């Protein structure tokens, strides 16, 4: 898994991020899990967990660090504001073995588009 952009919006039309949770408590699905997988042979559970934060505050901070037109500002400013276009929570777990948390849609909906 890649957490290089942990907390960055990862799905279309949302302004909350996702982090990867790795736990030895492989039998318990976290209440806020969007989706996850059990690596039972290794006694590990990996889940995608939503990260809520002050998006507008982060956007102001980000914009103060990167000048208008810079590669980082062009690349990430829209993602912070609108999420990752064309990518949904459902798109994130099509691989065999990935288990969508039974509450994934309601958790994603409760996060709403904002932070």
C-alpha cells in the first residue's frame, strides 16, 4: 500500500482523505472502515479509514507554500478542493479478496463532501 498522499482526498467529489490502517486485530472491522482485507495467514487486517480535517484551512496553508502555477499547486490544488476526479470508493476495491465494509457507503456518505 502507498500512504504517500495519506489524508489527501482520494475519491471524486469528496474533501476528506484516506489513510491505511494496519492492525493485528484482524477479526474486528473498524466502524469507520471504507473497505479492507484480512491477511489471516499473517494475522493482520488492512483497512482504508477516512480522515476528516479542516479542508479550507489546509487549502490556505497549501496555497501559501506553493506559488501560483507551480507543479505542486497545479497538480494538487484541484484534488484538495474537489477530490480525485473519476475515482469512487467502489472503484477502490474491485480486486479479489478486498472486502467492502458493510457500512462503507454509509461511512462515506457520513463523511460528506466536506472535511
